[in-house]
C-alpha cells in the first residue's frame, strides 16, 4: 500500500502498489497528483510497545551510577 499526500493542500491518500505512476485528482483541491512508487520496506522499524529502558539501564549502568554520584555530591543551588 502506498501512502502519499497532495503536494498542494496536504490531504493524505492511500493507494494499492499497482497504482504507482497513475495520475489522480485531489478530492480536496483538485490538484493533479502522480501516485509515487511504493517505499522500500525497511528492515528495522520502531516499535512503540518495546520497552528499551531496561536495555539502556543494563548497558549504561556504570555511567548512570557515576551521574547519580555526581548529582548527590554536587552543591545545592541555595549554597552558591
């Protein structure tokens, strides 16, 4: 499925892959649009349900500990 927007008014559209290259009129502004070729499928994709915080904490444990130590030892704003 190809997703694209009208370059004039921004209205979004979807079209089957086999319609790539065909021209259509925008239903909103009547601008002539050429349906773009389908995008190549990406090997990696962002999964918003995947929690990376645990992996980050594990890989960066030493760094996080050093930052926490520095924060605890830093003078408070009131004493400056």
